[in-house]
C-alpha cells in the first residue's frame, strides 16, 4: 500500500493544488510503511481514517459524470476522483487499524 500511495502522490504534481494532495498521500504512504516495518499506532489510523472519510464526503460532486475527462464537466469529474481517492485512503487506514488491533 505504501508504494501505491507514493504513486498517488507522484501523479498529483500537475494538480491545481499539488502541495495538499501530495501531502495527503505522503502521510498515507508513511503510515503504510510503518505497518510494514511494525511501527504503528492504531489510534493514528483511526483518526486519519476518519479525516480521510470526512474529506471524501466533502468532495463528493453535486452531479456524477463519471471519471473520464469531459471538458464540460471537468470540475465534477475532478471532485469525483478526489473523493474516491480519499475514500480508498480512508478504507485503507481503517483496515490498518483493524489488522493491528491486537498489538
């Protein structure tokens, strides 16, 4: 998962607000690598998972036009992509919290 989040961060360089999105996915990558190396905190996963989920909800577009580029709906498509990325990241954090719950 860490490598996937590094990839997510890497493709944000041409976004209108790359600092925000690179940071979001870089944190997820660091937390993922922490799980891999056995350095983690379940509470951090829960907090980050909740924050990512709130972000995913806030970025839901007013109208769904899919994920493929259509110039007339570019704003809604960008919001949909951001929302789904945050949802995926949130679910990953909750999964990490669940699998590390006994430690």
